C-alpha cells in the first residue's frame, strides 16, 4: 500500500529551506522509498524542483482559494495543516499518511514509523502535558488565559465524534503534532478534527487548538506512540532563528547543488544535541527573568547531567546569567 509523506511549506525562502532540509534529513537514513509518495503543498513548487529532481513528488499549488477553504472564515493558520491532511486522505482514501512540520529533521532511521501503519494505532511527536496541568504550564509564559478558556469550554460539554457523543476532561493529554503518522482508516475522523479545531480556537483563541483536536481524537480511537526518538522538532522561536542561520549557511556553502554531502547522520545528531541544550538554556534564561530560582537550579542541573563531560556547558549557563 502506498504511503504519502506530506509537507506544507509556503510564504518565504526560509520555509522552503526548512522543508528541503527536512526531506534530505529523511533521505540521509536511506529509507525504503518503494510505495512512498511525497506530497508537498506549496505556493512555490519551483523552489523545490531544483533541489529534489529525482524523487516521486506531487506538488499541490497552495492558492488563495484553497487557503480560504482551509481557514473556514478564520485567521487560524494551523487549520491549513488540518486541511492538507484531510485533502490528501480524500485524494488517496486507501493510503496511509505521514505528515511532518517543516521545522523538523530526522535523527534516526524512520523505518519504525514507515513499517508500522496499523489500524487502531498512530504516531505523534511526543506527549507534552495533561490538560489539567496546562494552566500552570502556560502560566510560566504569561499564557494561562488560553488553557483557562479552553478548559472552561470543554468542561462537562458533550461533543460529537464520528456521530457519537464524547467528553474530554483534565485527564486527557496534549501531544505535540510536529509529526503525525496515520493509518488510512483514520480518514473518517478528519471532519471531526477540523470541526473540533475550529470550535477550540473560536472559544479559546489558543494557538495549539489544532494540536489539541488531533491529540484528543487520536487518544480516543487509537493507541498513540511517540516518535521524538526519530524526529527532532525545533518549534521554539530561539531555535528557529539558530536553524534559519544554519540553513542559510548550509545552502550557500553547498551552492544549492550538493546538499546531501552536508546533511549526514552524524551532523544531524550533533545538531540535535546542540538544539536540545539550547532549549534548556532558554528555560534557564526564562527562570532568571522571572526570578524563579528553584526552576533555574532544576534546569541548570538538568543540562549539566545531560552533558557531564562537557566543560563548556558551564560557560553557556554563565552566558544566560549576564
């Protein structure tokens, strides 16, 4: 059975570079490309064709009309992600689907995912937090009002899923959806995902409404498995700035013609370690700004234990102090 590797990339050269880098990181692990189709939704197919001439790629032009169709009268851009997944399932109803955000790269052979499309099971990037803990989690970033509005909306509310009533509560979990691997049978739930995304956003304005919709539906009807050991997701703004600079240099140094030589398994693992450390360092910085010294100590200890033989890590912690 065919599998579709789906990407959504539009708007800028940086976005195209992220998507191309993601694909090359996938290819660096030499996965089996038999029965695999790449489907790229983009406003600029030419940006990809130069770098990816020999792959089985279907380009879907992201027109203004198609974007309006996905957005359902809102300005919530993440509805486009729901839309491209739904549209791909409709075009290829009996085929499995593998979606990744462009701000990801592969740190391990993806065969674990490619060979595991099973009815009643799915992959998401990783489990992040229990809904009942979301208010305190986001309070650190002065964003508690989003989960507060969301919890108020779902509390005791009867919702519909596949024409059956369902309730969600504080014991459900939110998963990061930087990666989704979905069996073809899940296509029948995509209308519910789209509807819940719309309802969640309209009633909370929470920027993770799409993630919540996928998480809640998938944990009701599938066993979700994590894939953060296969894919690294650099969704933070600080990490994005680093990666965009890294990609600019990578594309320039390889003259746009030989990217493969600069994207090796070793380079990807080193990049993962650097970005993982930076995420912790950013948390240290946030803790200091908020004078949350217990959290500062916790994160400092975390990064030291993660890098016990790296003396430069102390200098990096010190840089966050000044």
